[in-house]
């Protein structure tokens, strides 16, 4: 997610443990607590604020956004094929 305030932007990353998502969607608690005590609390990370009027900040912000977009546009077929070949 990209957060903006006037001419500043920041990139946000939210990590939610799959067991917590299952609890929220299906109401089922895991039989054994997952490793780590933070499984039941989402974790939010944020980059620093990039000033879009500053050339260096604007360049760095666009590199980050470009990286996110390239990750989202990656080919899923290769990953599925690689996973299928690893299984016995």
C-alpha cells in the first residue's frame, strides 16, 4: 500500500500470519500455537517518507514502487511448475 500526505509518499507492508487469517475468516483457532508469540497480531512496516519534490527521494520512491509492481506482475506459472517438480 502506498500512503501519501501532500507531496510525500511512504510504502507500507502488512504481514498477517495465515493462522490468524484463518481464525478471523473461519473462527478456528490452531490446535497448537504457531511458533513465535506474534502470530496473533498483524505487523505493519513502513518506509521513510519520500519527498516528491526532491529528485533523489522521488527516484528512490519510484524504484520501490517499480519493485513492488514487478513482484506483483511476476509469472505464477513458473512457480507452480517448480513446485510441482519438487514434489515426489
